[in-house]
C-alpha cells in the first residue's frame, strides 16, 4: 500500500516486521479505544515512529482497513488460530470429486474458525459502531475489495481458474459468493450471540458447495 504522496511502502524483512507490529498495536488500541485513537498512540504501542506508520499505511483509514482485513483473513487462511482450511489441498485438487471434497472441508474449517474468532467479532462490531462517526471507514473498506480482504482465498480461486478447474469470469464476485454461501451466515449468527448449530451448518456447507460449483464448474467439452 502506498502513502498519500504515492511513495511505495517500505519492503524487506525488517519493514515487514514493523508493519506487523503496527497492525497488531493498532488492532489492540482500536478494540480498546475505538477509531478515535491517535496515530501517536499507535506508533508508541508498536515501538516505531509516527513517520514509520504513515510510510507503511498513508492514513488511519488505510491502517484500520488493513487491521480489519487481516482479522478476517487470518482465521480463514492456512494456519489460522482455529485451524483454517487446507488451501493447498484445495488448490491441488484434481477432478470434480476431489475439488468438491476439498471445498467442502474448507467450508467446515471456515465455520470452525468463525466460531473461535472472538476478536473478529469484536472488530466487526467496532466497524458497525464507528461508521456513523467515521463514514470514511466504509469507503476505505469498500475500496479495498473482496479479493483484497481475503487474498489467500482469492489466490486459491485464481489458481484453480488458471488451471481450468473452475471457470471464474469475475474473481471479485466469486469471492463474495463463496463467502456468502459458506462463511457469512455463520458470522451473522455469531454476531448476535447465537450459533447456526452443527447440523444446520453442515447443510449450509454441503448445499453451498453444490451451488458454487454448479455456477463455476467449467462446461463439459463437446
């Protein structure tokens, strides 16, 4: 992500560590104090200068978007704290049956991850709470796009499409549709302090995978 002047963000292992520290500090402070927390406080919490924070993110809106996007993507990607889906297995799936099985297991893993992700629920609540005071949050979030929020999943679908296992003319729509079928219902229930239930969750995953593959499976050769 570039800063406001168009200067490229710092790169390299040291820069990556600083960026991670800033995101972690910002996440903690946003959850404790809301979006109104100052960039000085975030920099101090991360142990970096305020200039470093701006060099990496350019604005507080961009930083907040990175925080929320990371919180959503981490539990849903490989190695998430709740044991996210095996995206490598999904990408390597060969043939319709293997792809269906891998995608179904990914849906089950996403459900488990969402149920265990208390911090993600807190951040989604924070966004909803702060939008009336800071409408720029919604604009920054929308500009980031679904593929930007969930790069690991977007990359997996792109790889499957490039290999011909799926026919995806619009990756952004495909990511949204996959999450709408397999993830978002769980998030809605969890956000209101309840659960889908294991049996209903399983039905949603099985039927959701069927619907997704019916839409995006390539047409059979004539």
